[in-house]
C-alpha cells in the first residue's frame, strides 16, 4: 500500500495527518497500512498490527562505562560479567547491560571496546555498584581498561571509582593523563589496569518495553531475539534482562497473595487464554515475549523501541505489537508506540 | 618440597618409582621429566616446570542447579546472567559460574541444559542468592526450567526456592510431580516455568588455583583460556572470575594502605620485576595469569586443577606453573600441584 | 507399515507390548502414545506425530579426519573452512561437515580437536578433496595438526595425503613416528604442521533425513536447529547443509523444465499448500525444514536421525515428523523412523 | 613522541616530509617514531617497527553478494558455508570470505545481512562459482535471500545467477520487482527464496598482505586475530584464509622438489631461524603469521592493510610488521606499508 493510499484512507477517516508515514530508500519506514476494522482504527507495519498504546517508563540513575581489551572476546567477557545478575532492581543489585560495541576509532586506546550501562534507583547505590562491579569484574579481567562514557555536559554526578580502585596498587600505581583523560594505572599480574578516575552519572529512563505477540512461542521468541539484536545497534539503550528478553512480564501486586509485590500478568499468558475471562490475547496468539529497555534518556529508549519493533515485525508468525503500562498512573514517561515509530 | 618427596625423588633418580608417572594411550599422563638442575630437583610436564607448591583453599557453601531450555543458546544465556557479577565474595554477592554443559540424557526434561554452581560463605546468604538469581535471571528467561543438581545424599541443606517462586503464579500455579521430581509449574507470558521445589546445598571448596607463567602476556593468556576450557569439562568445578581468568592476583592486606584488605601481589607482576627485590618471576617470564577454581569438593577442585595444568602446558611460550597460597596458615585445604597431577 | 508392526500394534492396543516403548530415568524413550485415529494407527512422541515412513539413503565414500589446534577456536575454524562449500555433491565438490568435538583424552596430541567427515561418490574424488581441503584449509591454518580418524580395521582405502603434503616443506620437513602414528612434520611460519601420513576411507551412507513439520516457520526452524545440535553429539554422523538445515528439500527432475535434475518438492511447500492438489501438509502446518544426515555407516545415521527426532519433538509448535524417500526405488538403505527410534 | 618531534627528526634525516604523520582526536594515526638506527631509518607505530616494504598484489575477478536472513545467525551461517573451502585458488575453486556485516538500513528487505566476496582468476569460473555456491549454500539455507552488492556503475559484467536459479521453482516461481530490484521468488519448503536476477562482477585485487612478527607464537596469533577482526569493519575487503590468518606463508617454486609450485618461505619460519643462513627473522622473533587480503579495488585492500596493522601493533609482544612480495616482478600492484598507513 503506497503512502498515497495511506494518506487517502487517513483523510477519509479523520482528515489529514502528516506525521503518519514516510518513505526512505523506497521503503516505508513506519506504518504500511492504516484501516478501519469493526469501527476501530488499526495500524500495521509489515502486516503486523501495532496497538495504539504506550510503554510507561520511570526515572532511574545511570552510568555508562566503556570497557576496552586486547580483543573483542575479552571486552565482551568483561562486559557480560560486569552486567550480569542485573535484570531488575526488584531483587538484583542493579539493572545493567551491554549498550553497544564501540568502533576502534571511538576508544581512547584504539583497542576493541564495549559500552555498558549500569542503573540503580539512587546515586548511592549506583556508586556502590560501579565500585563493586568494575573492581570485581573489570579490574580482575585480562587486558581490560575502563573509561567514563558519559559526556561531561550531560553528567549530573561524578564518582571517583577509578581513583578508589588505584589503592589496589599498594603504592606501585600512578595517576596520569593518558589519551587526554585523567587515569590511574595499576600494575597487575596480567600487565596493567588503566581506569579513568571519574565516572559520570545522570538521570536516565527505565522500563521502556515492547510486547511481541505471535502465533507460536518460537515465532515470538525469534522476533524478540531479533528485536534485541537490533536494539544492540542503538546508542544509549540496553535490554537488561537475560539475553534481552523477558518471559515473565508481570503486574504489580497480587490478587491472591498479599505479600507479593509483583505476580504474573495473566491477561498475556497463552496457557491461561481460555481459563480466564479478561485475556488480552487474540485467538491466534500462542506466544508472547516482552523486551524491556533502559536508556540514557527518553530519546534513546524511544529509538530502541522503534528499532525493536521494526525488527520484530519482519519475523514470520508475529501478529501484534503492544506495550505494557499501568494506565499512566505510575510512570513519568509515556512512550507511545505510534510516536516512537515516527 | 617435603622431605618425603625428596626421598621419593632420590629413589627415582637412583632407581624406579612407580607412582610418579604413568602411561596411557602412549601418553605420559603427568610428569615427563624429573631431573637435578643446579642441585635442585625440577619436575616438568611438556617441558614446562611445575613448581612444588600448593593452592590453599577454603570451605564455602555451594548449591548446584541445572538450567534447561528449548535450546543451548537460552540455557547458556540463563546460566551466564544467573552467575554474572559473581567473581569473588570480596565485593560480589556470590561466587558463581557455569559448571558444565549437560547432555540431553542427563536432563530431566530431555532438553539442552547447563549446570551452574553458586557459592557464598554462609547458608543464609546462599538461600538469598538462590532466590534472587533464579527468580530474576532464570524465571524471567525464555523457555527455561530449573532443577536441583546435587544428589540428596550429598546435600547438607535444602532450600525451598522453587516453592517460594511459585507464588509469582498468583494462584494459577500448580505443584506436581514431574520427571520424578516435586516441582512447581507457573504459567507465564513465555509459556510455563517449571522449577524443582527444593534445591540442595553443601559445604564445598573455594580458592583452588593455578598461576600460569609465560614468556609473554599473550602466551599466558592463551594458556589460561585453554585451562578454563579444559576445566569446563570437569564435573563439579567452576572458574568464577570473568571468562575464568584472573588478571589481578592479590596478596592479603597492604604494605602502604592500612584500609585495604587485599592489594596486588607485586612479586608476580611482570612490570615490577626489575623494580622490586623479591620478584618471584624468572627472567624470561613477562606474562602471568591466574585461574581460580571453586568446586563441590576437594576431588572436583583437584581434578580441575589437573585438567587446567595439562591444557596450559600445551601452549607455546608457557614456562612455569605454580599456585598461590598463604604459607598454609589460612586455608583448610592444601592442593599440592604434584598431587593433583597424579 | 508392515504387517508385523500392525500385529504388534494391535497387541499394544489390546494388551502389552514390551518392545515398543521403554522407560529410562523415568522418561519414555520413544513412543509415548500409539492410538487409533479415524481407523488409522498413529504414533506420537511428546505429542508429535511420527509418520510411518523411511528415509532413503545411498552409499557414498567417506573419510574422517581429526583436526587439533592450540585451542577450540582454531580447531573449529579449521573444521568449518575445510568442510565449507560442501552441502551437496550436486554442485559442491564434496559433502562435508563437522562430526563432533573431540575430548582432549581422544586427541593424539592432547590438544582440543574436532572430527570432520568428507564425502564424495568416488574414491578418486575423495582423494582429491582430501588433498585440496586439508592442504588449503588445515595446513594453512594457525596451530593445526591433522590425523586419520577412521580405525584401520574399518578402512577400505588409505590415501597418502599426509605424505604428499610434506613436499611443501621443501626438504626441511621430516617423517617421524609421533604419538604412535607415522606423521610428517613441516616447519611453517606459524610453527610446525603435523599430519598423519595416511588417511583412511570407507563406504559410508548419505541421505539420511528428517522432515520437521510445524505450525509456523520459526517453530520448524528452532526444532531443526535443536535437531542439528543433538546430532552434533552423535559419533560418526554429519549434517552437511548450511547450519545443518535444508530449506529447499527437492524432488528428482521437473514437471516443467526438462533440463533440471532436481526441483522443489512442492507437496511440502507451505506457500503452495492451497494452490496445489496433492499437498502433503496438514492444515495446521506452515513451516517445514529438513535435516540431511551422512555418516560412516547405517548405525551412525540411524542414531543421528533418532537424536534429531527426539530433540525436534521437544520444541513447541512441532506437529509431525516425516522423512523423504523415492518410494524405495533408488536407495540402498531404508531408514524407517519407527526403527531408528527404537 | 609528538608529531613535531617526528617532523624534526625527519627533517634532520632527509628534509621535509609532510605526509608522514598526523593527529586525530589526540591520537597519532600512523607512525609514532621515526629514527636512525645503525645508519638505517626505522619507523615505528606503537613501538612496533614497520618495515619499508610492500605487499605485491594481483588482479582477480570479484563478485559481491549480500545475503540476508531472518536473523544474524542464519545470515552468518549462509555466508560462512558459501565462502568455505575458499582460501586460495591454488587448490580451492575460489577465494572467498565475509566482507562485513550489513546494517539493517542497508539491506533491501530490512533484515540482518552479511556481505560476501567471491574471487576467481577468470569470469567464467566466477560465474560457475556464483551459481554453485549460491545455489547450494544460500538457496538451501533457512530464511535467506541474496542480492547483488556491487554498484551498477562499478560492474564490468553481470551474471544472471538469480535468473538461472529460478528454474528450481519448477514453474511455481515468479519474476518480480521487489525493493526496487528485479528478483526471482521461488517457493521452497522453508518458505520462499528471493534472489536478485543479476549479480555484478568486476576486476578486483588479490594478495594484499601483512606479516606479523612477534616474540612468541601466541602473541603473533592474537595480533593476527585482532588484525582480521579490524579488517572485518573495512568495506570491500576480505581475508579469505581460515579464520583470516595464514600460518604457512610460501615462496614460489621449490629448491628441492621441481614438481612443487609453492613451498615454505623458510626465511620466515621461526624453527628454522638458526638452521639456515638467510633468515629474515630478528633474534627476538619466535612467532610469525600472515594476513592475506583480497578486495574490490586497491583502495579497499590498502585500507584493510592499514586497519590490520593498526590493530596488530596494539598487541603486547609484537615486534615488527612487514609484508610479502616477489621483488615487484610479478604483481600489478605494490601496496607499500608506509603508504597504506597514511
């Protein structure tokens, strides 16, 4: 369906709407169909319905660190260990993940590098997590160095994590300027550990999300994997859950167990579709996975959601994309799917 | 080197000694050379000197969990996230790692699986870590299930982690017997989460280790990687540090900073070799990495050390294998290199 | 389905049948349901229908080589390059693939290793392919060595590939016995290349196969990936196609183009299901992938088919397993699904 | 050493030379030291000597194809199989490799993609290889599509590979315009295979190369791996050998065996250093690996050599970078190390 057609339909329905679609390199870059279905307006991307809803997101404190190493293997190993046990602050000490692979041109030392983002709800916890995670998982890792990866002008806070870690050198360490940055250099068994003295932090955004609904579990899973892979290219955003995908999207509180703060979101559980009355799953949906996104700011999270949706709708079997929210009552940010796809 | 050993070696030099070596499939399976060098006895494996010293190890509480999933990718993703931020209890909430890949025949549900081991110094912390790590990193992960992987008869404790996690099901969950095990089954977005109700725990061993000394940093690193890969085949043992390798082996306390509990082991730092008097590094050694091993028991840790040494000595450029200890004053276990190689 | 089997099944329906199923570790290890459906007998494994048909397979000449290297990365790189462009002898010079990862105990030099299998329809072509593939992809690869991996007693032929490759040494090479094998050792830039002088060959089996039918393309694909992964553990069998999976199962000849020797198997194409009359796809099947298996002998191929089926049926969305044949007219071997699952 | 200092030294030696160095983001981007050593001028990058020599390269015919798939896994699997058994045309039917990972924005169908390059010495062989490799390794591979990845204006030839492959559809195929390209679409078991009808070809460059000399084998190998990884980011260039690295750099002909066209380059074999008179290896060099580069044109190969050198010199233990040539007698292109580093 051409952009012209979309425009015509939209005009028929509501009047003009000049933000709804566009063309780039011969590809429509968001909706490819907008139509009336049983009196309701439906929008589609690659034949997949995009629900008119929003992800509800929250402020969180974030730090961004660049880990470099002698090769990509060790930069990635360090990034994975450092951001491990970091899916949700409900019971993890932080939410953390790999932001993206750095190009060699971007790294101060010209070596392979990986950007990571670590998030907690307060700055005190963030400082503790930076010290513990970098001290235990990067400093200890072969050939690594660690650099601040937030711009000075966007940082609200700076933690002297690199300065504190220098004391591990027991007097053999030095403080220097290297690659135009103030660093501490500590001799270790494996050679030397270089870390920038100050690591910046700021308020970011947690809880951006997508729900991917597909005919079967494996179609939904493949689509979620693809969404995570696409988000991996977006600067400033992470998917903190295991492999980037959430299998157990939840609702706040519990109907049955007063002591539980969060329990299953039964309306989106395929195996309960026919056992409850209020299921939100279409008849042909038997697989649902969620992708949760944190980022440096609203723009990064929006861009990540957009990249994730565009990747997911390419996968055969995907039926619908929606998002999770609390009716707009809890979160500061409302990331509407139609807006992020613009 | 103890007097007893010297006696034995003299016997070897002068006559037969049937425990010091052996042959299997045409390969010597431990020492391939024992000789007098400047009045001192040296032992070699593949031309690499094995120092007559021991790793000093400690009791720790351990749990072993089997994670299964629809494929090896997701079993491994879950295992990595669950054991992340778990290198050393100095500042991580646990020491954790992948034990080994399970064969399909071994898994209760016949799917791909990965064994992990989680360690803390007390049982209370271990129970908390099991609940948090499985609840946040396995339950949330696509297609996974979790099973107790300690035998009943070797368990000292059982934690009802699986029972506790069932409440996430908000009444839609069930308790059943499945594959001959008592499990809870919780419907989730991604399908269903199955977990064994009780997870066993016992006293294990932490701090087994090897030091790999090589002519250059990259030779030592390649050898350490190979050692970690070989240890990955040994049942009941993990290498909890990032990628299994430690770049920053430490000594207790500090000479200069009273507030530090651990600082660099300068005697093994290549860049300090010519700057301090007591360096333990031979003139031709410029690269040193350590592999730290935790396990279910002394035998598993010993076997892992042996597998690691045998792999490391195969790498060109490796000069010497030694181990770290505190003179035998601190640890309950002394794992002598000559003994583990038998 | 043969009369014998029918009789047995009737027995099962009416009474006991102790060979059709079994239990091991609390798991049924083949059929978990056999019942009458609209007058027809159906067999199921994990709720997936297993069709009573057979894979038709052919004799082919095979060689098996063990490649070792300083680490698993390089052993695998060598194995992949050496077996690349090797899916089908229709237009590839060989059918080739990775058999399985060797344990260190199995490799003559105690290093990480990978077994590969190379197949052609004649011995002359096999000798040429061994020389070209090992000479160009293993000899040239960092740190590798190559050993014969067929037992003497099962070999019908021996090719002096290792002897021929020694001339690359320009007189600096040597012929020796190493690890109890006659090898040539050639000094190269990267160190030294060791290769066993003679590589054995024998008649093997090509064309074992499975068809995996699922509700959707991604479910079928995930199941095929899992089948390939499971077959990767079976000794003596390879899945020569790209990533082990065939997306384009074919029929011999063509209805429309006389010059074509093989064209699409339209009866199994989901997008043609409603356009042709003779589709073999059930109404709920929208995804089909094939796994093709070659092996050292009928037993290895059968075992691989069994392992593949058992893995595939575990994947949600899989509906039916069948296999490809030519009515038994062309191939020497008929590998019946019911038999291989026993 | 600052650029100023380099200039001064260079001025002292020869006069001005304004092309020799530069600064970007605070980093010198090529030589960081140029000095007189025993009457000879030496240039260094990160402390590693860069020899003043050149790689001698040759014309070759090349095609560039973009393979897309449902996810990065399958795009890569297809690319690997298609370019396998493709290290050197001495005995492989083509030289082939992965050029680089495509961004989703670049791929016509918006899916993950991988660019590959296939090279042969003549266009006839190239057409055959395109048909065989794409037909057997891409068409057969789950979820893939294949597109021409040479610009019309740079192509000298076009092969109708996509048109020929359509006959596999046995009449069920169609020819269409899709994403602004003329393609054929063939229904297959796995769904549908889309391929652009015409694939462009041109004259490219083969035999760009680097020799990496290091203190030890593992340092040289790690550096070669890093060089290959860095070249992986350069558009239009491949490293066709196994894992991108050559362990067995050769000389033309043989001193001893008249029938051999190429034998070891003994002057660069570490184990022969003390056994021959004309070794080119410095006393402290014990590890040498080569990286061979083919590309679409001289610029791409030069850029790849530069990226490879800059990555290699970062690895501890690397002593010297040089290149292989035949005294300039054989090849059309002379890629001087000093020039490519500009």
